[in-house]
C-alpha cells in the first residue's frame, strides 16, 4: 500500500492519456478485491492532487468514501 504522500511518477502515463479531459471514468472491477480498491484510491488521489479534479461520483456510498475524504481534506 502506497503512503498518502507517495510520488505519482508511475501514473504519469495516465496523465498523458487524460490530456485536457474534465471527466474520467474508472472501471469498478470487483468490489471484493482489496487491490482494486487500493488502486482506485490512488488514482483518485492522483486526479485530485495532480490534475485538480473536484467531483467524484460512485455507484455506491461505500466506494465514494476514499475519494470523499480527499475532497473534504483538500489533499
């Protein structure tokens, strides 16, 4: 599990794919696999901290909590 202040250097290719897009959709994957939740959390932090995204929508309340914490804290 990456620390909250870990570098996002490995996600730079994702940033190039995003380009000037203001909407990014993430695949939900399996909700019962820990690693899917961890990478989704990391990508959300990347989108918020590095690309300035401010809105996160999820299919259920449980999955919105990691992103919501980052939006509320501004980190």
